[in-house]
C-alpha cells in the first residue's frame, strides 16, 4: 500500500510538472527565425514570379487574461533577379492607360513584408500546437523590367503598400527545452492605387523555422 501511495504521488507530481511546463510555453513571449520559399504576384505581369528564397523572423507577446492568444509580429524578405516575365506594352510608349498586349522582358524585384496582428494557438497535445494568425500587412516593393536590348521600361523604387495577411502554423515543442520547430503557410494581399498596377499584389510564403520561448523551463 505504501508503494502504491508513493507511486500515486510521483504521478501527480509528474503531471503537475508537465502542465506547468506547458503553461509556461502557452503564456511565454517568443522569438522566431524562419526560411523557405515565396510565390509572388506583382500585378504588373500576367503571371506569378518564380519561387524565390525568403527569410525573416517573428515575435509573439501573450495577451493578458486571454489564454493562448498572442500579439504577433513577423517580417520577411525575398528577391529575384533576371527572370522572364511579360509586361504591358503601354510601358513602351509611355501611355498611362494599360493595353491588352504584353511584351517579354527580364525582370527583377525585391519585397520586404512587415506583418502585425494576432496569433491564436490550439493546443492539440503537450507537444503539438496548431496556430492561426492574421492582421495588417505593410509591403516595400522594388521592381525593374528590361527589354532584351537592355532598355529599362519600368522601375519601381521603395513603393509602400498596405494590405492584410492570414496564415496557419503547425508547431512541434520539445521536452525540457525552450526551443520548438514549426512550419507556416502565410498569404499576403495588398492593393495599390498606382496606374501601373491593374491588379492586387499577393505573396504566398511557405516557411520552416525555430522558436525560442523566453520563460525559463
């Protein structure tokens, strides 16, 4: 009987420890780093750019009194050079109104994305977490398009565009560690009033990353 009581007390202590560790992560600020691939639609072409490398970071701050809810900020950067795309022929004649004809060009672009919003985590188990996030997007876009002759027909420098984002995250937490790993899929959407952007900009990011929870274990 004494052994059973000792075993029972041990199991209670173990369960309390696991729950406490889980609570620490569920209510702890975190920092994250990420890398992966991005598919971008710049709206001045009739097709998406090739997949490009993307990297960045994120931070989460728990919202007081609301379990599993975080203030979420994320930044990412991607660029691509010398890929084939099709630009509107109005660029050739300096016409403001876009035409229905396109010309093949060599394109380059870079895109810095800043996200700010909320992240909510669904605790599947002590190790696995599923999160959804969303909020506002701020993009800084640079573009250049050249004909095969080398003539530059379009240049966009540090264009600032506002939009929105949404994403999902699958996270794996590791026992006795402040680190976790995750995969994330995030979609960004933004619109510009510029006449050279007949459609919306969009960016789909697929990333893998590591998080560090600041609270001690």
